[in-house]
């Protein structure tokens, strides 16, 4: 087995020792057996040469090709290893989780093909050229690092849904991955690819994933779906969440979808949507604490001590990424149970109950009662946290409306 980290940058020469350049990338056929079809070589003048693998003679200290080689272009169902696979997030179908590719393993039996990927620390150490040194040091203490290898059949690269490349059907395995993980994974691509991916899943599972997407993706998907298809999915989504999606669409599009719903669903959602005239933004407060996922418990506690005197209410602490997108939440009790050196991503709750600016106050109150919450965060269409709303303010507004 050869790892790509050991090949990239190797000298490429013809069989009569004429220098061609250095290996920059590999092109492979996106199929059940992903054979390497072309070499991408950085030429002596820094130009890129795409050379079919049929001209490859052998790999030893250098990469040797035949002297009569010619260049070619990328063809249908071909992808770049570096651009489309290396350092990308993939679905580990065997482990039911999202992981990152740190290196790519190749087999050289009659032809060169991708055997799988390394998602462990050894894949990183191999690129840094310190794998053997570190292994030698650890062996002194009887510690052995092993490669976290996933075979090609056990992964689902997101990049393989791009262009005309068909996604391999692994529906039964995809069903076991958490909907929120799939949603985060899919948000790293475009809406067209999200639609392709969701078609692999059954309708119930697709609806669960759609619920976890940000509102921009939800709205874009439902703008593309035919009304009857959109209605089927809407009927499988929790009514409160379905209302948020429908209210993000144009009135004409919304009416087309609602008309295609079964009578009972149409009546239920129509009843909820009539409350949408009251903007949740009027109840918004920015008096909340947010932290990064890598913040340690001790850092969060210090932050709470500094901020609490200025806050009227502090039930939950929100976790955001560097783009200020909401990715988790935890309460003070959970915080105090942790070791001081624990990063918050290890215990935060990822499945956050949220409100949109268009969410009717009656639905907001229903969510608070249903999940026994005293406050809820408000996010925009890109999952950026705007503030929070308390149950007290929500209840007061509902009572005033009904007096």
C-alpha cells in the first residue's frame, strides 16, 4: 500500500531519465473501484501536465513514465484526489459519523487505484514526515499508534455528488447517521448537491435532515421542489418547523404547497400561520453569553463571573463558531459538573431548539412548553445567533393578544 503523502512532490521522469516535473495530484475515476486514470505533474516551467496513467511504468524512488507520453483532459466521472478528497469531510458509513481525510491510501496491483483513506493522526504525521520518528519514540514506552483506515466501500465523500458524478447508494448506512451531522455536512456544498443527496434517503429520513438545515437551504430546496413533492416532505416535518419553512417562501409558492397538503395538515398549518403577523424581533434581547467550542470550562466560568452582573437572566450558554453561527448549547448545571480543562464541545448539546425572526409567538410559546425551556435563541437564515427570547416576554405578549 502506498500513501499519497509519500507520492506528492516526487520527481517524474521518462524511462530514459528525462525530467518531466513533480507529481502534484492524481485523477481518479469515481466508481466502485476508483482507479487512478491520470497523473497531474507540475512541469519544469511550473505548467500543469495531465498525463494518462497508461503511460505510468513504475514507482520507486521516482515516478517513471514512458517516453512517448501525451497529455489529456479531464473526462466525465473523473475527480482530482487533492481537490475532491484530501482534507475533505466524508461520511464514515461504518462508524456512522463525519470525519476528515488526512491521507489517501493507494494500491498498485496491475493498476493504481484508491484503496481507502486515513482519518487518524498518523495521516497528519505522515505529511509532516515525522511518522517513523514519533513511532520509534513511542515504542520505547510500549505505545503503538495505528492508522485509522477506512476502505473505499465504507466512506461517502461529499465531493462525489458534484457535476455528473453519481453518488453511490448506501442508504441503509446513511440512515444510522445523526440528521444534524448530515445537515452540517451537506451545508458545505450547494443546494443542487443537497437535493441529489437527499434523494438517496427515504422521505422520512430526508425530512429529518431538512429540519436541521439552515433556513436558507430549506427555502432554496422548497423553491425547487414540485408542490406535491414539497407537500409530502412538509407533512413529515414537525408542524412548528414546517411553519418556519413555509413562511420563508413567497406567498404564491407557499399557497401552491399548502394546496397539495392533505386536508388535516392544511388546516393545522393554516391555523399556525395565521399568527405570523407578530414579529419575534420585538421580544429579542442580546443579553446572553456565547462561547467558542474550544473554550475550556475554566474560561467559560471566568466569563460568566464577568458577565453575569450585567445580565437579568442566564439559563443557557450558547456555543458559536467563528462565523457566529449557533452550533450548541449547555446550561450552568452541566457546566459545573465538568472538569475545568474540558473543552465545551465535549458536552454541549448540538440539537438546539431555535426560533426564527418569522416564528409566530404562539409557536415560540409552544416550543418552550414542549421542551420545558425558559428561553430560546433566535437565529437568522444562516444560523447566525441574533439574540434570545424569554418565556416571560413570550407569555406576556400572548396574553395581551388574547385579552
